[in-house]
C-alpha cells in the first residue's frame, strides 16, 4: 500500500484513530459500576464476539486478544455536551491501545510496557492506515487539542440502545445492596460484581485487581453465579497475593 503524507490524509479517512476521552468522562463507561459492571460487561462482550466473529472490527486481525471498545458521539455546545454511546465494537488489543493512546503512553512511561511494544503499536497504526509516522504525530496532536477543549465542558451521558441494560444493572445492584446493608468497605457493590475492596490477606483497601477466569471451564451453575457477581478471583498489588472471594 502506498504511504501517504500528512496533507493527503484527512482525519476522516483514517481507519484506525486515536479517541481521547474528555477528562470529565473518565471512569464513566459501560463497564463501570455506573454502567453494567464487569460481569454484565463481560457477558455483553462475549455475545458480541459470538455474533461478529473473533476478528478485529478495525484491522481484521485474528488470533489476538479482543476487547470491547465503546464508540461515542460527542454532541457539543459552547460549555456543555452530551456523550452518546453509539455501539460497542470488538477490536484487537493493538487497535484498542491506539484508541487510548494517551493511556498507553502513560503506561509506557511508567515502565509497564516495553519500548519494543510501544514502537510496534505506532507501526500498527501506520500499517492499518497506510501512512507515515508524521501522520500519526499530527493526528495525535490534533486529538490532544480536541481533548483539551472537550475537557473544559460539562457532560451528560446518553447510553443509547444500552440504556435498558444499564437500568437493569442499576436495579440489580440496588437489590443486592438492600440485602447486604452491612457490606461496609469489604464488598464493593458499585462495580456490579461485589469484589472485595479490602484485601483479606493484608487488609489494604483499593489495591485489588480482578482476574478473569476461563469461563469455558466452568459449569453452567458456576458461570451463572460468576456473571451474577457472586464470586471471583483477584490479585492484590499490595501483598502480591492471589485471592478467591465469594459473597
């Protein structure tokens, strides 16, 4: 494919783009406790993979880890805006890391991904879009300028076609919280999967990260309980231990 210069590649022609989320909308997504919660999000992602096949919607790649990527439409006025969730795309981890390039860069600077991986991702952008590195650099700078302007505004969220699922998840969390009035800070009802926020081994709060088990190895009953958020696995970043938790 012939490489194109910056001036000949319009932003609208890029197949793979950087999509920086306005700062006021950080953590406000379909996967969060405000949306579906992890268990329901995982169920939706698996259903989309089954429906559309194990192929990246952007680059067409197969054999890579697949993520659910939320596609938003930012409808803006001078000081306010509405973020409308249009769809969830199934994309490979490479395209997903490009979409969230600012986050990827922070992870790289923290030393959590290698320089080789960082360079590979930039090459992936160039390959998918058939362009030179200067196009990537220019696109990133434009994306940052748009992000800075949007981050100064006040935003509301429109869940679009996913609104009924969000309402169902919200109702389920309310029922669980009513049934467990003494959950304190041990069970985190917010994300929708009730994972402990306090490590039972070392007692530190806020350092647990969920570990997604292989659901293909679960029985039907185990999968139902897992998706309902009744049990799971987590890794404690404080004491470096793996834990099993159960409601």
